[in-house]
């Protein structure tokens, strides 16, 4: 059985993770345990433990004699992340479609309405939170906590690009149509169709994201993003 993280380790983990995924710490930036320990006014031991945890999750890279570097994505990373997301989320929505919990089914329908309302606001952050909420309900319906944690970690790894992707002109309106499709299939209990629609949706997200990176990010970054 794994040991529960200490309070200070969890505090450090939450702080550094939040800074990484929200670009407080930039891709390629180096961090030291002394720097974070001073910032949080704690000892260096829980900081090193938190760094090791973040390394296992792919958010930090330990480089000898240099310190800990904030991870950088490249196009191969995006392909690998979405290869896993397509496989796992396809399986999860298949399970969600056979869920008979009427409370969760009602929550899913309401979450879709929230996404529709968020689309009308033209606010990428509000839309993204509504999207996360809807997918969290699908995870609950699928009832596979380990798979959910894997997806959460994969999403952390491309989070810095998600707002830029959501902000793409017309993408939210296209995406809401895709969400309406697979939610309808889930509520109808059509697991095969829901899985196909989810896989197609994620493949389109991947392709749009790669296009965004190739056109708007890579011309300004020779190392990664």
C-alpha cells in the first residue's frame, strides 16, 4: 500500500502542479527544491518528494546537475497523449452508456445544457469548465477510478494548450454538436455508437490541436511548447 503524502508534500505538489498547467512556470523553466521551499516556507524534503511525484506524472524532468525542468510538449507527445485518450475514453463512454443510475443520467443532460449556455458566452474559460464537468459525470457513470486518473494526468499534460484550442474561432460551436451526439447516444443506451462518436470527437480535437501548434506555436519555438 502506498504511503499517503504529507501535508507539506501535498501543499507543494498542488502549488507546483497548478503553476505548471496554468503557465506560472513556463515550459523549459528550471526549478530547484531550495527555490520552492523558500517560497512556501517549508523544508526541502517534502519539495523533493513532490517533485518526484510530478516527474512520475510527466510534468517535471530531472536533469543531472541542472535541476528540475518543466516538461515541454512536441507533436509526438500530442499524438501519444491522444492515442491513449481515444482508447481509454472510448472504453469509458461505452461503460457510461450502460449505466442505469437515473441521477447521473439526469446530471449528464443538465451538464450538456450548461455547455450549451457556456457556448453562448464566448468565454473559453467558462466553456472549458463546463466541458470538464460533463466529462467528469461520464467518468462517474463509467465507474473506473483508475482510468479516470489516467485521463486526468493526460489532460494535465496538454492543459496549457487547451484554452488556446477552445478559443479557436468556431471550435466551441462545432464541439457542442459533437457533445450533443455522444451524450444522446449515452442517454439512449447505445454504447457502440457513443464509443464511435467519442473516438471521432477526440481524433478531431487532436487534428485541430496539431494544426494550431504547427501554425501558431512551432514557428516561435524551436525547443518545444
